C-alpha cells in the first residue's frame, strides 16, 4: 500500500523540514523582504488594493512583505496546518487548503499570484494543472510569479534533493515553455543570487558572485557555444502575465 508521505511530512513541515521554531523573527522577515524589493521590482501591482494570493505562504514572510508595503487585499494559502498556524500570527487571512482545489474554485479573482518554492513539490501532471488553474484564477492582466530550483545551476541537485517532497526541477527555458503552453505571455526569469548589498560582507559576496558567474558563463560558452539562460543561481524567479 503506498505511503501518503505528503500528508505525513506537511503536517509538521515547519518544525521537521524547515526546522523553524515558530517564533516570528520580525527583523529577519524584514531583512528578507528587502531582498525581494529588488527581486520583484517591476512585477508588483501599482494598485495597493489589488487582490494578491500567496500560494504556499509558509510561516508568512511574504504576507508581511506585502502588508509592510501597503497592500490591503492579501490572502495566504498553505496545505500544512502547522504553517497556517504560524502564518496567522503575521496575517489574519490565511487559508488551510490544497492549492489546486482552491485555485480551481476561485476563477478570475486575483491580480497577482505568487508561488515561491512550490512547483518543485508537484508531479509533472500536477505542475501543468497548477499553472492552468493559476491562469484561470487570475484576472485579465494579472501576473503569476514562480520561484523554483534552477536546473541550470551547478548546485541544482543540492536543492532538488534537499527536500524529500521535491519531485521535479526546472530550468528557465523549461518553465517558460510550460507557462507559454498554459497561455501566459511576457515571460521573464531572474537570478536569485547575492545582489542585495547592505554592508561590507554582502558587497564582498556580490563581488565574488560576479566572478563565479563569469567563470560559469565562460564554461558554458566553451562547451556549448551558447550562454544558455545566463541564470546560474540555485533558485530562480520568473513571471508571466495573463492577457
């Protein structure tokens, strides 16, 4: 008889997998948010009343990010009871539920759907269904933002197999193909490397990352004659728009 490993792991996902204590470190959340000010630049709605859904909201860092930046219509969604309990300490509107079922039941409702570190947990058929139902749940002109492990990174396997619930891995090119197939346009992918500079240490990291990137780019050009996606960080973030 197959083991329902998802239900077993997601029940205590925060404490057992992410090893989060449940204590909300607001300073750490806000520091994380400053990185996403750069990462999400140009992708966020101008209207602060835009309907935003954070799929797989975890313990609520992105919910706090949007709230701190003045957005007022924010919903969090997670399948883990423990994650939902923690997230509600940050934001009141957090729903316990299955993403595929929830999105299917809410067509044309959201202006922005964000799914950070979610699609790698799905089987291939579920990935396609997920992107499809995100498209259906968005209003015309709405945007889907996805962050996922990067198959183009030399360290992709460390992330791909760093969580037992990971099922798939994507390159920017493969994700673009899926999103285009599901109707999204204006695809753009970005690195999630150390590009936030807040002091000497982060500046040194940024500088060294530039050097590492140059070597990786040169290796790719030598072997294949192409720069490829030109995205080498362990995870990448991407966006597409519903017309």
